[in-house]
C-alpha cells in the first residue's frame, strides 16, 4: 500500500523538491501543478509508481489524477485488485 510518505519520496526521487511549495505540509488535495510540477515531471512520477507497484497507469489516467490524494487512491485501488 502506498502511503503519502512513500509518494513524497517517489516525487522527490523523480522530480526533486518543488520550487513553489513544500512537500512536508498538507499537500493531499493540492494539484501537482500548484505544487510546481509540470506534465513531464508528473509522467515520470507515475511511470515510477507503476514500476514500483507492478501496475499500469495510462497517460489519460495520469492527467486525470491531479492530486496526491487521487494518486494514492488510484495506486492503492490497483494494487489491492492485483
């Protein structure tokens, strides 16, 4: 199961710390764009999450999943179903 801490670790590993917002606060419902990550960074984050958890995430799902909370829900629902 992916936790917020695990997601933040993956974000930092793939895209670095944000220049716009800190990742240590209440970020669950903040969009990746508002956190300072562009679409390329978000694609890299999701590719890593898919690899780490053995799931496939389509590009369409990536762009529909705009917040860390939605990301946790998506990844955890897929890993539970697997």
